[in-house]
C-alpha cells in the first residue's frame, strides 16, 4: 500500500484509535493530542468507522471528482 508522506495515521493506527474511543478509554481531545491529529480529522475517522472504512483517502474536494 502506498501511503502519502503527510499521512498522519496508518489504517492500523486508525483501528486502534477508534477502539480506544469506543471502549471509553480516552476522550476525543485526548486522542487528538495522543495521535497528533485535528478534531475534524478525528471525527472523519470515527464517522468512517461506522462503515468499516479505515483506508486512507485522498484530500481532494469531492465536488470536482464528478466533473
């Protein structure tokens, strides 16, 4: 798997992060500080977890992907 140099978390780290949050070990703020990600990024990871998606996504505006 090719991972971009600016990617903060690998898929395995994303799995660990979500399990730590959903087992109530850490708050969102604590996880942001621990993993070095922003609050919006953490929310995206937790939202995608519902769909079982731990992959790394391109940071491209989705509006222009349909043109």
